[in-house]
C-alpha cells in the first residue's frame, strides 16, 4: 500500500436479513488530475483512484469508475441489501497500479 493512503469504511455491526444498510467509505488519496503543472513548469502526472468495488460474500455489490474530476480523498456512500451474515470486501485501484483493500464483517441479528 502506498504511503499515506488509508481506506476507512463504516458498516453497521449487524442488521436483519434482507435489510438495506448504508455503507460509507473514504480513502485518503491525493487524486492528482494530470492537468496541473508543478513548480518546474512540467505537468504533474495523473494519479487518481480510478475504480472502487465492493463485494459481499464474493458477490459484486458496486463497481464504480472514477474520473479525474473526483476530489482529493474520495468519499463513496451507497446502500446494500444484507441477505445473510458475511463480509464486505472493499477495493480501490489507482493509476499507479496500487490496490488498497479492507473488509468489514456484518452479523444478522
């Protein structure tokens, strides 16, 4: 994982089977668009989180393509239905080939 890049995720600890829950994610990332120039006058290379996915027990829940206009430290909030106890796996991909992952478990109760 690249230095300073930290994913944070909020998932309820439990839900009733079939409930829709709100999931909030934030990843610390500079999100350089590739359109600015540095102090030396050269274009700063693009370096953004370009894709975000979330899977639940191996099934895709959301797959988002992010573009250079996304702000620094991208925040994604979405709803997901919880059919059973299990684990959400969150993955962010950036232009540099780095992949950032985290997971959160949810119980049925």
